[in-house]
């Protein structure tokens, strides 16, 4: 069994919340790998790289007043908010 097959098998057996965390991690690693591959040998990565929240338009105002949220909680709330907005626009 290949590592890919084993990973798929394990993913099928865990909760959706764990799958979301694994996906977040995989996308992070993939982005880091892509950045390394796209950077030439003499160049260094730009420190002004935008965060996920910045690329999504920043933190919505209604979440700025909510305390004690971790970055992951904020990202999930932002993503849920964007999904709701897109569904409302389609209706």
C-alpha cells in the first residue's frame, strides 16, 4: 500500500473536524513547497507575504469584537461567513 493510499484510508476513518485540520496543514505545507520551488536560488522569500485572512479580505468587523478566538477559530468563522455570503448571493 502506498503512502497516498494509506493516507486516504486513514482520512476516511476520522471525523470531519480532523479532516479539516489535516487539510489546513496540507495546504500550508503545499504552499510552503510551492514558494520554495518558485523562488530562485539567489532570491529570498518576501516577508510581505499575505496571510490567509488578508487574502480573504481581512477579519470581518463583527468578529473583531469577539475575544479569545484562536487564529483557527477566526479562519473558520471567516470561511463560514464567506460561504454564507456566496450562498445568499446565489439565491
